[in-house]
C-alpha cells in the first residue's frame, strides 16, 4: 500500500488437468496457450514435465481382448484389455507382433492376480496351442471373415464359393450346431469340386484346382473349436472391437498432434491408455 504498486499473481496451471485436456480434448499447443493465457513454449514445457503414474488395478475375473496396431513399420502397441470393465490392463511397445509376447502378456496379467475367464484374439494358431485346455479362446468373427474374404473376395464367381461365403456371413447369427451342419452340408454337396485336381502337362504332376476355396474352408474348420466360445460363456464378446475401437480413437487423437517425436508419442499413448 505504501509504494502504490499492484502485483497480480497468475493462477498456477494444473499440469494433470492440462495433460488431460491435451490428450482427451484434442487441443493443440496453440489452443491450450490461448486457453491458459501463456505461450506455446510454456505449454510444451509443462506437458513435458507431466509424469504419468501407473495406478494399481483391481484384481478380478477378466475377459482379455488383445490385438496390435502400428504407426509405420517398426513402432506398434500390443494391448491387453478387459472387455468386461473396458479397462486396459497391460501393453507392450513392439516392432513386430509375435506369439511369444502375447503369451508373456497373458502370463503377466495372471501374475498381477487377475483370473482370466477367456481370451479373444485374431486367430494365431500359436495362441490356441499355448492355452489349449487352460483358458477358453474366442476367435474374432471379424478377423475370421477377413481371412475368408482374402481367399474368396466379397463377390466370388464360383457357385461353391458363393455358398461358402453365405455360410460365413451367417456366423454372428448362427449357433455352433447349425454352423457345423451348414459346413457339413456344403462339403457333402461340393466334395468332388473341393478335391478336384489339375494335371500339369510339363511336370506330369497334379495340384488342387481350387486352392483358394480349399484354404477358406480349411480356415473355418481349423478355427471352428474357437468360434462359439462367446455362446458358451457370459461376458465374452465375439470380436476384438473393444480394442480396435480404442486404437481408432487413439490414432484420431494423435493426428491432432502431428510431428511428435517418439518419446512424446509414447508419453501420450501411456497417458491415453492409462497403463
């Protein structure tokens, strides 16, 4: 009062709140600097100071949905998510997607005290072999259809392929007994066509004429024991959509911050996935 001067103290920026606005609010450095009345450099400096703290998760019975997504060729995230409570439980940063890491991830979740009711995955045979008779597995219906689509296309020309594709399209609405019966009826009708061979006049050796059709059918037969786990157990989805949706939203939010270096990108992903 005696010096006739006034001083105004700026309100402190809550760094945790700032980072939450950054990752969830899709706000850029420029937008945040306007909102908080500071420079973009100050926003960047405060965001760099933020340290994500891993919180202990409640151990319980979980259904693990797992999949991997990539940014470029050599940087990806393998995610393990509980579909019951929609909570991310574990992750790895990976260069390539391997069966070994999926197995290690499941083992790590069990070590944390979780009881795994079932696994939902995209159909890697090594996973089926690793957990056979230990943990029920659901083959993702979407990925199964994608496999068949690669072999037959969405508009197959051969009548046998058209009828097999119709069976595949009914997968989500079918029960196990009806689906198996449909495959058996298909094979009974098209067995000769399925086994048809073509002779190579040069080598005098024969090969299967309809290889792609055979591959499509064999994929269904191979995955058949894992296509209807969702109908036998509660709280087991028939797709990996909960993880795919998480990846889609994460990538959408990251696109608002193009140009992040790898360190900042990892920090962003850690905070977004909360694991």
